[in-house]
C-alpha cells in the first residue's frame, strides 16, 4: 500500500516538474507591407524562458527551435528523364497543403540537441517540419520526392535552416532574426517556438505575422479580384495601346 501511495505521488509530481519552465515569445512586428520597391524584410523573434520556484538544475542545456510556416498551397514535384536529346516529365508527386515558406532556426545543430528519431517525432528541421504520421509508411520514391521538394524550395530561397540562428542573450532571453524574401507569398505566417532540454519539449509558444500588399499593388490586386471582367478589358486595352504606341515611336521610314 505504501509503495502504491508513493507511486501516485511521483506521478502527480512529474507533470509539475515538467511545467517548471514556461516560454514567452513575441515578434518585432506582426505585419510586413509589400510596396513597389519591396526587396524583402527581416523580423526578429524575441523570447523569454521563465522558471518558477519548483525549477531544478538540469543536466542538459536548454535549447530553442523556431519554425516559421508560410501560406499553404498544393506543391507539385516532377522528375525529368532524358529521352534521347529531349528531357521530358515522367514521374510526379503532389504534396497538398504544404507551406510555400518554411524557416527553421535553432541555437545549435539539431544533431546536438536530440537524436534523429526524436527530431522526426518532434518535427524539428526542414525535412521533418511537415512530416505526417503517414510518412513512416511512404515508399522510397515518395521519400525521394519529398527530399527533392525541400531542395528545390531551398534553391528558391523559400526554405531555409539556420543551425545557429537563435542567440541566447542571457540565461533566459533569446532572439532570432527571420529573413522573409521578396518572393514570399502574401498571407498569414505562423511562428512556433519550442523549448527543449535533452531532446524533450518543455514548453511551446505560437505567434504569427502577416505579409500584405499596400498602395497601388493592393488596389490593383483588389480590382482584379472584385471586378475581373473590367480588369481584363482594361488590361487588354492597355496592352493594345502600348503596342500601338511602340510601333509609332520605333517606326522605320
């Protein structure tokens, strides 16, 4: 009976110890405005690790993983094969509801924070951030296409991983810059901040920011959406006028 009573007490105390650290995160700005001369922007994620009176010293250091996900779209990856001198599209895979923008930052390499298995389960890193439970049963071809998707988006500057992108300014305060390229789509971006120790998640915090168009770009986008027929007619007339004007200006006698 005493042994059972002691086990119950231990189970009750375990969650309290796990909650001894809390996480507070915020953004330097919650909105990025796209103008005619927009060339990209940079935001900063600030965070604070708070400890209560029940905190105990841990043998493992505290780690931070920040994952930024942009608007989701259907992404298609095609594999090209050579047919003589011509390259044609043969096999393809669709990845529905995938983020067009994905950014991961940690205070040190993920391999030093946790094992590969824990990184997959915690969805830490570019290759794991969008890994679904069904991904464990994917065949080798689908896994290869998923890796190709990450590589292609990295080459476009829309996927990025910085293994030392998070800086601890003190024992509790940290920051991480997030570069948003000019090619990033408009929409809502979610920012997930997770505190780890020994590969185990201790606390989580989520925030967000938006990328929106302003000025003439926003008015044109709204006109194209609200009055598509009128916008199309004006675009055709403008193209005809510019073509006629160019032929008059550059006419050779």
